[in-house]
C-alpha cells in the first residue's frame, strides 16, 4: 500500500463508521480489513 493509498484508507475509515468499528475490535487485523474493503 502506497502512502497515498494509506491516506485515502484513513480518510475512508474516518467517514465510515462500519470500518471504524471493525478496526476498534480487539484482535483485529487491519491489513485483512483493508484487503476486504478493496484497498490492497
């Protein structure tokens, strides 16, 4: 993931409460979440 993609992903997470909640859950894998969301 490039720096631009990372910034875009962070912006998306800030706007998407569903993604935000997934990332807050204990033991989550942020890379797997990003892949599932189509960012990687």
